[in-house]
């Protein structure tokens, strides 16, 4: 019997696991790992533009800009007007008017982005910089929505 390998981006099992972790707020990132180990400083994304957290990876990181366009195109309103629970975990509050097919596109897009992020993190741990408080650029301290 021949053993075939399935592309992880196509295999439903790892994709469902990432979606479950996203919805439950349990996705691990270099920033979260750093914080949980109680290390000093902040972890800067490899894009160099922000602290590496779930909202940055899902919605702002330029490393995934080309993948994110599908999700952004079906949002019911501009990202900054969406509830934090939706931006962070794709949890849809009762009063958010969004089509089921849009939710499926957004979640599938985020899962693909997170699969790629997890792969890059596990392959190159040195790619992510740890900055001490005196080296953190002001734009990162203020966050992406401070403009």
C-alpha cells in the first residue's frame, strides 16, 4: 500500500485545529511564548513594523498582505469598526451583520496565514527579534490603530 503525503494547507485536520485555536484564543506566537516564559522585552515581527501578536499577524503584517486581501474584501465594514472579538478570534456577535460565506472566507484565509506563520516560526526561531523596552520604536509602542 502506497503512503501519500497530504499538503498541510489542504489537510482538514491541521486546518481545523488552527481554527479551533483561533476561535478559543489559544494560538501560540513567538510573542505569546516569550511572555509566558516571563522573559523581558517585546518580540518584534519579522516584518519589522509591530509587536508580534494575534491581531498583527491576522490583520496587519505585511508578510501576509497578499493572502489577506480575500478576507478584507468580504468584511462587512472597515476592520477598525469591527468588534475586538471578531478581529481577534472571528467570533461573530449577534448584532454583526455578516454573511456565512464571508465568515468561511475570512476564517479559511486566517487559517492559511497562521499555518504559514507557524511554519516560518518553527523553521527559523532567529527570524524574530526580541527588543528590550529602550529599543522599541514608538510606532510599535503606540500600536497600528494609533494614527
